[in-house]
């Protein structure tokens, strides 16, 4: 069946089923353009994720601890964390401790270099590395993924230890968006 304008109607649809479109309804709404433009503007600010990861540095007499952690995280997506330890004095057994609360509902996929020993102690995942001389640097890259149900935030400490003796720590709070 054909409409008045000559275009074909789908099977089962008759002219009486087609409502006339007049006035503003005959054109696209400017509201759609405004919503799209506002969404793009907010996304460009990095508030929804995707901005370069900020770097946090904590200095102590024995070493400096530098953390580069993506913020905010988005639920279900991959992220990268970099931890750099620069020894100011010899560290016999450098250990990086990550609070379990910071990795709540996160899946850690890889860690390079691999630690010589891994353990869980005092509410922290602990990763032991070979000794560092004064001036040497240890850089660790951790790849992870947020589990889809995680929304809100995660928070905890990343601690640098020499065996069991704390040298310095940084408190991290990361918002997790849907």
C-alpha cells in the first residue's frame, strides 16, 4: 500500500495507522544536540575517566615512593598502576604492601617484574623484591581490571617496607564510576 506521498507502507499498515507529523515534531529536537554536546564536554574534562593518571610521590629518609594510579576507574575496564621505589640508602629486602581494601573487587592480571615472594600479612598483600643499593630504582608495573559490580570507591595504603619495618606509605582513594 502507498502513502499519499507515494512511499510504500509496510505490510499490515494502512494510511489510517499513520499519524500526520506537523510543526516542531517534524524536525529533530534541539534538545538532542544539547545533551550530546554537554556529554562530550564533560567527557573531555576527564571527570568520567580517561585522563592521564596522576603521579603521587612520598619522600622518606630511606627512599622515595612514586605511584601512578589511574583515577577514576570505570567499572569493568582495564587499568595500569606503576610503582617506583628509589632507594636513598640500602634496602636489604624491599617489600611493597598493598592494603586489601585498595584491591577490593579488583582483579590483578599481571605484575612485572614478578616478586621473589608473595604473602598476605597485617591486611596487606605483600610483594618482596631483591635488595636495593642506595641510588637504585625498582619499578613495578601492575595491570588489573575492575570487576563489574564495583561502583563507588576503593581506598587503602601502599606501603614500602624493608622486610617488616615500614619505610613510608601513601594513602590512595580511587573513585569507581559505572
